[in-house]
C-alpha cells in the first residue's frame, strides 16, 4: 500500500482551506461596508488641526493645569482658557482659548475679544523695524479663527505694540507681561497640540 507524502494535502483538507479562505475574504468585504471612520485624503485644513495621542497626553498632564477648563458635553469638547488671561469687564482686551474635540481628535484655537463686537480691528507697530499694519477679524468658523491666530502670533513674539479699535478710538492691548504672556503661551500650547511648533 503506497504511503501518502507528508507534503501533500488530502482533497478534503484543500476543500476546508478554500471554504475558510473564501469565507474570510467575504467577511472582510462585508465589514468594510460598516466602517464609518475613513481616512482623510483630501489634503484640506482639517488634517492640520489633528491631535495625536502623545501631544494630547502631554497637554493634559503638563499644560492643562495652567488653564481654566470648561467641559461642554453637548458639543463633546473641552474649552481651555489660560488662568492668567485678562479678565477685565471694562478694558478692551484679546484672549484666545483652545478647544479639544474629543470625538474628532482635533484642537481648535478661538479668539475671544472683549468687547465681542465685530469686526475686530487691530493696529500693530513693530518697535524694532518700524513696520506697521492693521488686521481685521470678521469672526467665522474654526478656519477663520486659526488664520487670525496665524496673523497675530508672529507679531506677538516680536517687539510689537498692539491697539484695538474701540469706541471710535485706538486702545492699547497686550501691553503688560502677564496679559501678553497668557496669549503667547496659549498659542504655543495650541501649536504644540497640533504638532506644529512655531
């Protein structure tokens, strides 16, 4: 009686492999229709605001203690406002807050001027170079706030003097150390969160 070679499979074993192989492929194919989370390959600005786990852990463990935290369960977001920000109800000022979106793993930066009347007009003068200009912020969505922060930040880290248009006059803002530092630190922490160090 001839002996079966150990390197060959019986017809029953080949049939079982085919059933499990095709069954596995069919199972993966069916599950692919129920995958709601899709990769963002559009190249749009949303990917710029993505927060990876290491940055989120660093922020929550080391930086969040410097902020007043407000949980917004209705929007599934946490709002972070720097603890040493300007809180006056009479003097015009400009603050920024960080919003962490718990669902989308994103961070947003939002401008909080006082008073909240729009458009917000800011005049800046660089003391070193003598350059000057004006910024106007109309409000808007997360992208508009992000672009406004992108315009303010480079001027904030330089020796720049700021004024805000209020009651038909230019009023100085971001003049004192703690007020200016609170805005600068908030922007630095935001850029670190989205892994975009400036």
